[in-house]
C-alpha cells in the first residue's frame, strides 16, 4: 500500500514569512511525487512534480520552490509568503496500481 | 492531454443513480479517461478509468461512447457520502505524466 504523510496539517503564517511543507511517502521506491494547490473555491493546480531525487519540474512560476532531497521526501518552500499563497496544499505520489496517483491528507495554509 | 468539459454542478436524490457526463471531443487514441473525486477538505480519490470498453468496479461504472468523445460516470445508488467534486481527466496513462485537473462537477446528494 502507499501511504503519504504531510505536515503540518494546518499552518497560519504572516505575509513575508518563510514556508516549509514536508511530504514523505511509503511504499514503492523511486515514486513520482507531486505538489498541488487548491485555493478557496477553485480547482486543483499542479505546482511541481518530480520523477527522481533532485529532479524538479515547475508548472507555475511563482515564489514557491520544491526540493527532493531523498527518494521519498518532497518539500515545498517559500522564502517570503504572499497572501495569494493561502490554500490547501496536497502532496501526491504515483504511479500506483492502474497508473493512478494517490494523495495525502493535505496541509491548510493561511497567510495573514 | 485532451481537454475535458463537465457541468459545474448536479443534484441527485439519495438512493437514485447519479449520472455524471464528461465531454472529451479531442481525446487521442492513446488517452484514457480517468475519474477522481474529492470530498470536502480531503485529497482526490481514484474512482475508475477506461480506454474504449465500459468498465465497472465496486464504486462506479464508466460508460464511454463508441467514438470516445464523451463518457458518463454512474454511481448506481448514490448516498450522502457521495457528495463531492468529481473530476474527469483524459490522460495518456504513461505513469510519468502529471494529472491536470479541471474544475470538475460538484455533485450534491440530497436526502
């Protein structure tokens, strides 16, 4: 089975502060890893994906960055948060059975 | 990946079948139709996928038209717990291609 751990689950940060969201996965080795964001009332937006250690593809240019220091660890960071960074952040891994992807429980970020 | 279009929202009475349509008129021959759903404040969950033939599993049935330009997800006996946003995605099933989610259909199951 594939298990995804995300933390923190909830975060309230002031504008201009740094951010670090962590995701670790269990199960298959060398998984593809993804970060998605969902702003309030909006759809899921793909932010970053990684097919291996140190390999990051960015889908949306912004003040966020991602890193993959270990095979099963994916980190989302920012040096200075903006109000528009508020949202529900989801880590996902794949491919799973039937080439599907599995999502974690998500992290709620509120920038104030 | 082919673009998909879905109605913004739908209602369904509890116990009745919920039929969620999806148009994917530009789908290519190697693209599968995937369905996921997202219950409020949770991550999306895989439901079912298919290429040409109709598919059924313990959660739902997927009906794909012969020309593959549209499909319908069927929840045979909707319950209140099926209230969620349902996403239809056309994807190559390569295993390495990120899934791109649209806005989906918000299904409300009503008692």
